[in-house]
C-alpha cells in the first residue's frame, strides 16, 4: 500500500470514539508532574489534544491544569470527526463507565499530591451530585479554556505554538512512513523544551500490536526531531525519557 493510500484509508479507522477520561492515568500523572516543573518558568501555556475524539481527553487535561498551580492555559482539540467535535463542544456525556473513569482518573492523578485535595474534592463533589441523572455535564470552569476544531492534524498550521501536546491512540494506526509524518508534524507544532505525550506501549498480544511496537521503536530511534528541541516525550517505552 502506498503512503497516499494509507492516509486515505486511515480516517475511517480513527473515527471510533474509543476514548475515556484520563486514558492511561499513569501518563496523565506524569504529565502533571512535568507541567508542575514547566510552570516554574511559564505563566501561560497552550496545549494541543490530537485526535481528541469527543473531548474527554481535552477535558481531562483541563482538570489537570486546574489542579496545577494557578496559571493561564488554553487547550485546543483537533479531530476529523464532526460528530465527535459536536459532542466535545456540548460537554455532555452518558452516565456509564465514562463517569467512573473520570472519578477514578481524577483521584489517581492527584493521590500523591496532598496539596491538591481541596481542588480535587471540589471537582469530585460537583460530579458526584450528578450521579442520579442519565447524563452529566462538564462544568464551565473546565470547558471554558477548551476549543475544538474539525481538522486533520496534518492541516494544523505550522507554528511552534504549543507548550504541550497529547497524542494518544493515534500514531499506531500508521505504518513507519505515516508515523514519521505525524511525528514531524508534532515536532513542528511544539515549543523547544515542551512536553509531548504519545501512545502507550501495547502488549504484543497480536500481530497488529507487535508490528506497532517494532515500527514505533524504529522510528523513534532514527529521528532526533524531539531531542534536538529538548522536548520531553512521555510514553511508557520512549527512548527519549
């Protein structure tokens, strides 16, 4: 399959809505710790959520930034699926396992930071009051800093405008050439010294995941896109840790 054919087929595979609040919570927790240090030298940050689906990832990031020391922040979510972006902009979700993921993830991220108890408990209290309903709505203090765009990541304007980028459940859909294109794009979007969160490692339980692990390792070893810019890359098998 040519690179063009691969890029033409990938969008259908990516429109899946398979996302949760605080996906890979250990990476979210590591993100919190890195941004806590990053904010010692920055008063305002811009964050990108790539393939943000229906907004759960962007809102998880917004909650993390509320837990961090007071600062100005904005979060931009990008996805090619108009239906997903519509849900993200509405910020209303069905009361299913999604709600449990939110509560569990919020507690996980802040469990080792006692100073976060007050803010965390305030958020948990807000969400807990909605448990009697069929749906729950994300409060404005979380949604206000978030903007969502119906846009392919490859069409995002080339500018080093992002202090942090989260790109989970996306890169592994591509073969090596596609992975490299995506990583080159992200490298052009993120500021020197920024934070990048990528796909987590998948146990090689099938040929698909085994191929992803092998290709991803190879691409990351060959490129110095991020180390040259002193970008901290977070994934549980990143060679740039």
